[in-house]
């Protein structure tokens, strides 16, 4: 499946050349609180891995 995920998190190892594009084969997005998210700010990428 072709994916085109834009992401500003340049501190993640999956951010291609730190150009706001995700190079992971898949990502897992979760609620950042115990309840279901009601807006985008309440979601998080669990695939994130720090660059250092
Ligand atoms: S894995 Fe998540 S945080 Fe990392 S570049 Fe992809 S979308 Fe962004």
C-alpha cells in the first residue's frame, strides 16, 4: 500500500531526512489519554522512536 504520511516530528528516526515525511512501513496512532480522542491533539504516534 502506498502511503504518504506527513509528520513534523523531526526528532523521530522514521522522519525521512527530517523533511516532514514518515518513512515507516506502518504507524500506530493511539489516544494520548485513557479516553477516546475528541480532537487531533489527543492522538499520538506510538511508532515514534527518538533519534538519539
Ligand atoms: S513514526 Fe510517527 S512520529 Fe515518527 S515520523 Fe512517522 S508519523 Fe512521525
